[in-house]
């Protein structure tokens, strides 16, 4: 396959660069929207239909695009429909959190061909963790017989306070500007990173419940608590990229100390980390629970999945934990409703897997703490993308970030 994704010496002329950019734009348009006609591509990319047709012919020769037959006609000749060759290229999605790393490989039809693959690589302030991640990626590619030169780009979702303007993760790598460049050196392909919650929000916007919606909030209730914001169909990042630090609003009076250094942050009572902590403390203080049996009396082995399993089995202590989580999350959401007035709030992450236990207290708290006319104006739904949300979002985010013209 001809490599379209790197500028070779014979493509140094600006016209060739522009053609390469247009080809990439065609590939991205079909990736995000599915098969399209020549005229539909022309409208999206703002090129003439003869020019689009010429580029499509080249992409077919390159083994990246295929003609799928005729589409429906609104009058006149039925248009040719074009789609991507299933394994024409691949996109890598990676998420790293405080407990593990997840790697998935997606083909050019956005199908997860490998993953999610889990590895015990935890986020820490050491750039060398990305060498470990790259090594594991190599293993995944070899196991699936995928050549690295067919991988177009990689996206990585990570935690921390991220300044997108400067390309810096202030929490973990404050002294490394342009982290994308450092990651490209390690991986040997273009790499783009952003906050875990933002890449998940991007996945919802492109493939999930937020698709074709204008104003949406995405709450990622996982090991931490993050907020993704879509305003007028655009992912809002703020002046520098710091938007969405919803979990670090100090909302709990006399609450526990948060990892950010403040006391009583919302994250300390609604995240998976908080639930595990509260489960341990409750059992140590004498609460009877199936959780203890599930971990063979070793409370250090309690995970969010353990608490969810206990709740699903009818354990009253576990159910009460999620009821409290729902109350605090609903209280936080009530503030968001009155500030943003979104059409939809999506709740995702590990904690969302306990949706049958947290939904009622969320709704009750919303009714208690927010204006009735406002809270009736917003839908609240749980994500339907499942465990691949993070890696799918990271991969798609990276593909969207590839420059048109280099």
C-alpha cells in the first residue's frame, strides 16, 4: 500500500502537500460519517465534484477507498457511494489512568479489531511509562499481524490538568512542553493526547448519544470525576484547555482531603476511588456486607466492580453507598443544569455501571436543588458505548487532529 500519511521528498511541492491534505480529509469524512457520495464529499470538503472524483480515483488506486455501488436518488441519476477499505489503515486508541492502561486498535471502518487490551501500567510522573506503553502496543500489533506502517495515528487519553495550548500536562509532566512531539518520537507515528474525559466526550459526540446534538454535558464518573462540554456542536476546552474540572469543586462541608489538596471536593464522594474507600471504611467500622466475602476478607482487594457485584446481589450496604453517590452526583448536576441548561447530560464510566442504584437518588437531588422549569428541560442518560468509549474516543480524536496541510 502506498503510504499517504508521511511527506516524502518527492512531495515537497506545496501542490502535492495540498493534494495529500485533501485525501486525508476525504478519509476522515468517511471515517466519521460512513459511506458518502461524491456530491456529499464535495459539500463537506468544499471542493468541486470533478476534483473530488479525481482524488477518489487515486485513493481507490492506493487501496484505501472502494466504490460500494449506487445510492438513493432524489431525482436524476443515482450517485456512486464510496466507503473505506476495511483494513486500509488503522488507528490506535490508548487510555491511561491511575490503575491501568488500555489499548485498542480500530480499522478504517471504526471497528475494534483488537481490544480492549488491559495492561498494569499506571499513570505516574515519569515519561518512561510511554516507552512501556509503546512496547505493549508493539505486542498487540504483532499478535494481530498489523504492520506499523499501516497505523495512521495514535490517540492517548490521560488524567491530569492539561494545558492544550502549550501541550503540557501540568499534573504529571509540567516540565515537558509539546508532549505530543515527545510522544511522536517514542511511537514513531503522529500522537495526540488530551484528558480522558474529553476524548470520551468526543466519542459520544461522534458515535454515541451526543451525535447530532448541539449542547451536551458528559460526566465521566470513573476513578476520578470529569466533565466534557459540548456547546453549539463544538467540544469546549476553555482558554487553555482546563475546562471540565468539575470533580474538584469543594462541595462537601468538612469532607475528606482530595488529591488536589482541597477539602471536600465532589470527586471525594462520587468517584470509583471514593466508593472503594468508603466501602473499606464502612466494613472496618462494623457494617456487614457481602463485599467482605467477595474479597475473602482482604479489604485491600476491594474494587469498584466488587461493590457493584455486591449491590447487584442485593447487598444493602453496597446499595446504600451508591444511593449516597447518586445524591451527591445529583446535587452537582443541579448546578450544571442551572449554569448550562444543556439538552442532554450523559453519565459514563465505571460508576455508571451501577445506574439502577444511582438514577433515582440523582433525580431526587436534582429536584431538591434545582429550579423545576430548568431541570425538566434536560434529558439524563447513561452512555451506551461501553468499555471501548475511552479508546474509541482517543483514536477518533487523534484522527480528527491530523493537520490538513503540513
